[in-house]
């Protein structure tokens, strides 16, 4: 258990950051799922709009440090590839 005031404060800050970051990752996952469900249904226009909405969310996740840059690039690349294959 933390004894110093600094360590106690760090525990409080970590808890708050974990909550915020968890919400961010959850939001990104929701956007990705929207794209995947549109792709599976075969609706190209819905998939395109969902992909356009997902891209800035992924980029924001990278900027905030909750998603690795290469992970975001890989997700975007694979979903874009599936979208082009749909047409």
C-alpha cells in the first residue's frame, strides 16, 4: 500500500486516467463494430460513412496514447480493404 502522499495521489490519478482511457477504447471499439456490421450486411454506403466516422476516432486514440499507431493503421487498412472488396 502507498505510504507517501505523492504515491497516494498517483493512485488516485491512475484510477481516473484508467476510467477515461477505458471509455475512449470502448468508443473506438463501437465505431469499429459499426463499420464491421455495415460491411457484413453488404451496405456499401453505410460502411463508407461509418469508416469516415471511425478514422478520426482511431486517430484521436493514437494521439491520446490509448491505441498504438500501428494497431490503428492496421485496423483502418483492413477495413478499407474489405470495403473496396465489397464494391
